[in-house]
C-alpha cells in the first residue's frame, strides 16, 4: 500500500507529501521529520510571514480606492463575491419555480424580511450607544475633523453659489459687449470650474481625515455600519427575490399572457364592427408574447464563478488550437533539418510578440469573417452545443482563444521538435530493417519516444495561455475573469479593489491546478522515475 501511495504522489507531482507517508510507515523517522520540516513547515511559515507583512503594511498605503486591503478584507470580499453569485442563482431558480414551491419559498423570504427591521434597528441602536458612551473620546478625536469638514463644506457651497450668481449677472451684460468680453467670460467660466474641482478635492481630503479618525476611534461603529450595509443589501435581494416568487415569476407571467391572449382573441372573434386589422394585430402580438414568456429565463448577470468557467473554456479552446498547430509542425521540424531551418525565422520573429499586439489584429480579422455574429453559422451552431450555449461564444471569445493559441504554441512546437530530433538513430535503423512505412514509424517510434518532451511543452503552453488569457479578456472586454477585473477597476471602490485581490488568488489557484494536471500527464508518459519539477 505504501508504494502504491508513493507512486500516486510521484505521478501527481506532490512529492512534498512523500515524507508524511514514509513517516507513517516508520521509515527512518528522523530523516522524514527533517524532510517534512523543509518541504511543508518552512513553506507554511513563509506564507504566514507573508500574510503578517501584508496585514501590517497594507493599511499604511492609501490609494484613490482607499487603503490597500488586508487579507481579512480580501477574505470578506471573496465571501461577498460568492454571496452575490448565490443570490443571483436563487433569483434565476425562483423565476422558474412552480406554484407550490413559490408559495413555500415566498413565505420564508417574507419572514426574513420582517426580521430585518428589528436587526437594522438594533445595529443603529448599537451605533448610538457607542457614540453616547464615548462622547469625550469623540469630542477629542473626531469632533475637530468633523467640524473642519462641515465648515469647509458650508464655505465652499456659499462660495460656489456666489461665483455662479456673479457669472449669471455678467452673462446678462454680454448681449451688448464685444468679442473680447465674451472670450474673457469663457475664461471666468473655466476658472470657476477649476476652482470647484479644487474645492471638491479639499473636501474629499477633509472627509477622509474625518472618516479615518472615526474608524480609528470607534472601530465598533465601522463594524456596525458594515452590518447595516449588509442588511440593506439583503433587504434589496429579498425584495427582488419576493417579486420573482410572486408576480414576476415565469408561471405568473405566463398566466397573465394567457389571459391577455384570451381577452384579445375574444374581442376579435366577437366584434361586429371596428378596426379588425388592429384587433388581429393585437391577437398576433399576444400569441408571440405568450410564446416568448413560456420559454423565457431570468436575465442573470455574469457572476465571477460563471466568468471563471467561460475563461477555462476559452483557454482550453486556445490550447487545443495551439496543440493542433504546434505538434504537427514540431514533428516535421524534428524529422527534417531543412524544414526546421525554414521555420526558425518564423519562430524567432513571432515568439516574442505580446498578446496585446496580437489581440487587436485578431479581433479585426475575426470581425471580417463575422460581420453579423448573431447570424453567422458558427455562432448558431455553437449555440446548440449543450455546455457552450450557456457561455456566449462570440467573436470576442474566439479572438481571445486565438490570441492564447498564438502566444502559447511556441513552447510545444520547440519541445516537440527537440523530442523528435533526439530520437536515437538505432531506433530508426531498426524500423528500416523491419521495413516499417512512414506512418508506422511515426506512430510506433517517433511520437511515443517524443511524448515526454511534447507534454513538457504542452505544460508550458497551458501555463502561458492561462497568463495571456486575462490580459486578452481585459482588452477585448470578453466575458471572463479579465472582464471582471476590468469592471472592478472601472468601479474604483474599496470593495472592488479587494475583489481584484480575490481574482489574483483565484487565477493563481486555478493555474496551480492546471499545472498539476499537466504534470500527471507528463509523468504518465515519462520513461524515467525522476521527480517532477515543482
């Protein structure tokens, strides 16, 4: 059993677990404890030190989006991302529920809504109690910054009104004045706009100072305010959820559409005079509305889990395209030095090109093939594929996938060529003696012998493709992880800033798992027993 487990660990590339298995089997415990300390304890301590330094240094640096989020804030943001996904999924499910399910779920949602009032009142009471109990502390630390902020806000508001009134008075005199006066008036308007922006920046700094003083003095208040915000978000969700469970459900809308159709059809069939053309059109529109409603679904927004799946589909599409191009060309390069010489300039020229250069070119080319994407045969065909139809395969998806392919194929191509060129001549001579044809030599000697290096290249290509994909999605605004990052950057809030850190860890974890998968394949086709590279 021990050796089977060790073999599985070796194949999966998780060699740091080997000392644990050997220690359990009582094999040289002292040595295994030393190995466990080196390969397990030391990395854990290093990561813990990283988290400690991150927690200590992050609050010291401020940005336009607020403080750099600490690990705790990033963890809370990850829970918020998952909660948003769960709530949107719940809305989509509620839209499709039948009557019995809807009534039961609606009762639960209504009960929870009723409890929110008491919870919000309790949170507000806690804030009031904290401030009342710490009035002296508030007056000493928070009140000065609040007074300064309120005074400046009132001062700037009055100054802005006075400037605008002055400009309006001068505007009334421009009708009788010449060009110079009007140009000077434009300069005053611009000066007023600049002054207003400067005042806004000053107010922003004062408010930041006030908020920081309040947060440092009353951290409990910040927690209570966050609780109130979460309760407000839950109330908003439950209100929409209740609507989906009630009149907004597909079943209710279908019933309403059937009623409208019956009414319009009855008017058309029983009318003795009137505009039959209008009545007939109403019947046809009611029939179309009913047909659409019966097959409708909740317009669920893109959530990060769904965007992750789409990104994985995109990267594997590009990876398969890259493999289909690189492996045959690599085999030809390995078999023929002349062909390798012909391909070398292309490899040297295109291998260093950035994905940010490839993507716009590919987008234009794909756009030329698909001037009307909705009506293109490929898009229509992919819309009927069970998995792909839920993830909107469009020109942006294809452009991102082809960019991944063009940037990641080179490692596979070069490694395949090296693997084929490294085949021992004795093997090929034996094939000649046995009078094997080209196809037999290719599939029985060349490819099997080159497989370890081919998979080493595929492993590198997949890693490169995963790194390239996010940049391609950001630039192309293709729905995926890159689109999520771009949206969070555009939002600019402190919560969005934390969610961008969440994506950093998600991309890293997925990349690690993809690498582990490729290591397993690489080890399965390797001829030696050497450990996998980390």
